C-alpha cells in the first residue's frame, strides 16, 4: 500500500485517507497514468461516475472507483472537467471493464472520452437528440425531449457472416435485451449487445423528487428478483455518509434477508439452466424447492418479495422467535433436497456434456473485465464482498467462498449449488446468534456534501451504490452499478468460438435478469432474407434435447 501512495504522489499533489478510502485528486491529463499504475498494483476497477457541479463550481467531477481486495481499501480518483469542453482520455484500452462506464458517462453527462474503442450510445436510445444529457442538473426529471433521426448504432458484420439477433422483445423474456450473434456457419465469431430498453431514470428521480427515506422503496424495485440487496446497499451508503451506526440486531436481520434472497435466486437460476437444456423435470423440482423460501418471506414481511424492510437507520420489522423456528424448518428441508438435486446434476451425463467446456472464461479474462459473483469465482477469482468488505452482520459470521478453476458453465453451476448450502449455514448462524435489542435508530439531520460507497454481495455478484448527500433532504448524486453490468461485458469472450446451440446457455450462465430465449430471428446476409424461428423449430434445428 505504501508503494502505491509513493508512486502516485509523484503524479498528483493531493492524496487523503478517509475511513477505508484512499482519495486521489488528479488533473485530467494524469488519469491515464494513474490507471496504468493501479492496474500494475492489481487494483480492481469498480465503476466511474460523474457529478454535475456546474452551478456550484462550474465543473463536472469524475470519480473513478477502484478497490484493493487484499488491503480492504477503496481507491477513489477524482478529477474535474470544464463544462464547455468535458473531454478526457479514455482508460478503456488499459481497463476493458471501463468501456461501458465511459459510454454511460458520455450519454448521461456529455463527457467525451478520447481514444474510446466503442463510443456508441449505451443507455440512451438511438433517437435521443445529441447535446441533451439527462443526468445534468439543468435537465428536469419529467422532461421528454423530441425524437431525433439517428443512424443505426448496431455493429456491422463482415461480408459473408450471418447475424442472429436474440431479442429484444419475446414473450419469455423477463425484460427486453438485444443480443446479436455474428456467426460463420454454426460458430459464433463476434457478439454485440444493446440493452437499457427499460432504463427508468431511477437515479434522476431520486435526485430530483424523493427524500432519503422514500428512496429505499424505489431502490428495491430496481430488480424484480433481488430488490432487498439494492435497498440495503442504498441505506448502507447513506448511513456511512451520515455516520449513522445501526443496531446489531438490525444488521443480523439484514443479513438474514440477504441470504434468503440468495437462496431463492440461486434456486431460480438452477431451474432456468435446466429448462434451457430441456431438463424440465429438474426445472420444476428446483422451483418447487424454492417455494418455501418465498412462503417464509411472506409470513415475515407480508409479501413474497422482501420489500418494505430497509430504512435508513435499520429495519422496519422485527423477527420473532417463531419466525426463526420456521426458517430453521424450511432451510433444513431445503438442505436435504438441494443435496439430492446436486447428486442428480453431478450424475447426469447429458448435463455434463452440455455444461462442461462451454462458455469458458479464463481467469485472465475474468480479471480484465472485472467480473464478479459466481461468474468470477468459477474462474478461480476469490472475491466475495461478505468477506472482502464485510457489511451488515457478516463480520460476526463464518463463511466459506467456493471456487472453481474451470471457468465454464459447469463450474458456475457447481459454485451456485455450493453457495446455496453455504447460505443455509449462514442462516443457521444468524438464528443461533442474533442478539436482542432495537431494530432501528432515529436518524439525525443529514449534512450535505458527504459521500460514501456501499457494497453488497448480491446473488449475481458485487453490487455498488454511491451516494453524495445534498442540501435539499435527498441525495445530490446517487449512482448504482449492478453486478450484471460488469458481467455482460465478458460475454464477448465467452461466446466467441462457441456454437449457436450453446448461446442461450452461455448467456444464461451469467444469470442475467431474464429467462431463456423463446425465439430467434435469423438474417442471412448472402440471400438478403429474414426468417423467424419458433422455439420448437429452433430446438429441432439445433437438436437441443
């Protein structure tokens, strides 16, 4: 750590340490060299956010977030740009994981990144007019700009290659997403992704119209499967910024619901993975095993989703002794059945043929794209926020981080099955050790211009929330980076060289927030023809069992 600070001090004049954060203040021309140095020191890129200080300082601030896992240290590199010409060198060639973050800042704040390898729009639709950047403070959250005629931003394939679009709107998709496979025969040679079809401007709404305690309601609706992790991450960020210490019992309750959410999310994924390869008996069994988790959540909270629990200062509900007994009964049943399920998967030759050596993500590529969660751990990267940056009650609990070195779909499956059993063990520790006491504290007036970051190990990986407090009783800036945001970017490596038949499985193996694909549209560039395949036709063509 000392070596890093000594090397960086030669590049910049101001470094400060606040809590576990090393904050580096740099000029824009120094950013690229600092990024190179941090990569050499094995720093992990987390995200990039911008803040509009045009009214206060006539500048736009950029915050580059890195972490040093071994030191439990965050590194925040801050720089400022002139609003009249917000231009800075791209770090995407040094850190491929920063490609999306830079594109997002370009869309939402109008920052130009010189030398960026793919400067297309990411978040904004193709017909969004140039020069209008919705996260700048002069743009109202309820504005609707006129549409603009823009050229298509899709990646063009080489001559003679075929494009297979997956999405964006199919009945079986939980949300719109557009994957374009560029193939030569049956082999995938390139990949393009266009998402953000339902980008709802949640950050803008929170910064413009809601107060601190209203935002958890909004945050937990970011994801339909694991909303609790978002409300928890947001609350933690505000609590850190305002230096609010919540009761230990509230920390245990948060950890309990986080693990219940991980249980039902992983079981949902196991079922969907089985469904993709046509093993519908396993699909139904996994979802049957999952159902008691949803039921126990309904008993405690009043609904099957763990909504309405987190508040700044703790939690709104308490758990009673009978609740803890019910949880113990449920997890004991799930433990028996998941072990049986695991044996079925381990012994099934068809699953092994479909899952092994498919969608391989090597450790070097996993590091390059800064992937997280089971995707990273299946490529032998030991990263888990519950251990690396403990939060809630995890510093009081023991847990093992499962790893695999193969980096294929099979490895991701085994890691998730192990994590289900580990979550059960954590829940038992919580039941045995949860202390008595209050579940929340009264929050003081939150001073403006304080900032904090918060991590949660969501079922899909590292969730990041950043909050800067504001003078109007709400965050001045709230930034969210979901785990899938990073993991999507590694799909180009995982899909390249794979067969068309394996594409749904590889995409599904990162556990994106949608189920398997229902239908494909094939565009044959040679014949200039289009054909839409139903799922049954596709299965016959690809011989999916």
